[in-house]
C-alpha cells in the first residue's frame, strides 16, 4: 500500500482528468468484492478478506447478484435438471 494513500488516489484521479475525487478509494473495495463474487469466491472468504467481523455485514452489503452470476446460476440449474423432466 502507498505510504500516503490520499496522495496516491489524488494522482490516480488527476491521471483520469478528475479534479475532485471521482474515484474514491472505497469504490475499489466494492469493485474488488464484486469481481470476487463473480469469480465464484465464497462469502466466508470474502468476509475474511474484507475484515468484517460478522458475515451478515458482508451479506447485507454484497449479496446483490450481477446479471452474469444470475445467468451462470440459471445455466448450472438447467444442467443439473437436464433429463429429469
């Protein structure tokens, strides 16, 4: 981690032409978590990675499903039930 995160993010934002903090550091935390969920990481592992003491905190914030996850889940279910009907 940069010794002065505020300076690093200021430089990052300036590189993208933002005079204000249009990409605050916390936005990367949400992006990182969304990518982990989409990659199939378990909620427990995500909870530990984020440092949440209670798994409900993780679930309440990140339990939303992306369209890609919904499609994958639907496809998995279809594969499991193929031939049963």
